[in-house]
C-alpha cells in the first residue's frame, strides 16, 4: 500500500485538474462562478538538499575515506596487524590450556572484519551518493562481490588447525534470505566452521552481547574481532561522542588484548554518536553536522 503513495498522489492531482477544468468551462458557459471556491491546502516547504555530490561527484564527502580503503597499503597492513595480534593470543591460549579447561573459541564480526565490501562503496561513489544507502546495500549483498580481508583466511584456518572454534556473529537484514546470504559469504571466504552452529545472524538488533555471552558459557573466548566497538560489548552503544569516548577509555586495557579492532572510516556506530543514527539520511543538515564534527578541533589560522 505505502509503495504506491507517490503514484496515487500523481493520479489524484491529475483528477483534480480535470475536475477544475470542467468546472471552469461550466462557469464560463453559464456566466456564474462557484459559490465558494475551495480553500488552498498549505503544504510544508521541503528543505533544500543541494550540497550533495554533483556533476562528476568530485565534491563527494566519501571520496577520501573510500579511496583510503581502496588504495592505502596502511589500510591492508592494519588488517594483517590485527590478525597477527589475534594469532599471538590464540597461540598463547593453546599453549597454556590444561586438561579439563573449557574449549577455546574466537568470536568475530563479518562485514569490514573478515569480509570487505569494497565494491559497494565504489558503487556509491559512482552513483554520486555520499551516505550509506541501505536499499542499495540490500541489492548488492546477493551479488557476492564481497572479498576476504587481508589475513583473515590464514587466521581462521590457523584457528581450525589448532582446535579453536570460530563463531560468526553479524547484524544484517535482507529479509527472509538474510541467513542464506551470510552463510554463502562465509563459503566465498572459505571460512572454517561455516555451519548453523557457528553462524548467528541478528536481523532485528545490533546487540551481539546476549549471543556472545551464551558462547562464553561453554567456551573460553580468546579474542573478539570487530570493526565497531559495539561488536565487542553493548556498553559501547552510546549516541554521544564524548560519552562514547569515556566508555572506550574505561576499556582501554582490553584493546589488543581481548578486543581486536579493525579500521572502518566509512560507516559504523561512530556515526550514530554524531547524527543519532548510524545510517543518517543524505541531507544538507547532516552534511553540516559532518563538517561540525570534523572541526571539533581546528586551528583558527593565527
């Protein structure tokens, strides 16, 4: 029903014009005017949205972040570094494990952690879009163009070879096919433990902690992997920049030890701390908020 609102509005407008024309003709023929003309219905003026990418898209605010993801050796190096750190912890845990101890496990996010959606971001740039677009994401997911992050395959196989189980906990929603798409992406990666016991897909929440806690009851979780603080604990789900910083600082000893964080300058819950929404709409007001966030600390030129 709601998908036809725009079309329905267009039909109603045409109908009104036809009726108005017939009424005018009738009045001209009889010399009479309508006794009470219809009052105009006020409509709210739409806010201008003129600051987004235009022309060749050279003014797209996403270009720098996406170019870094696509070309920077430093970006890829940070993934190798993260998986090397995780491997050191797994090696130590395997070495120190005693008979009777709980089995070892790793819990990982999927997107921008073990899998990279680089082609999706390139598509947005080519389409002159400067904010995450959820409908386009949902169309792109089943194309299976997602690629393994640097070092992910080797790390996951190392876990498998050493008897460390890997659990995949992701938040996605592409309707009834969501789980199948996620499972297929694990198979594209060649990931071990790509089965229903090890893959959890959360369609209606980004809160991964309940599932993580379930796993931790049965397993000794060596490390958590993610590109978003919210991938580790729900306490990081704070929609305020300063408060989120404080929560992060309270857990600073865990980064590189229990939490292994990967880089993501294009999307994530850090945006919700700025906009109140991790997928803000592409409006001029939001572009101004982005600039304000980028100039929290700025030299005045003197």
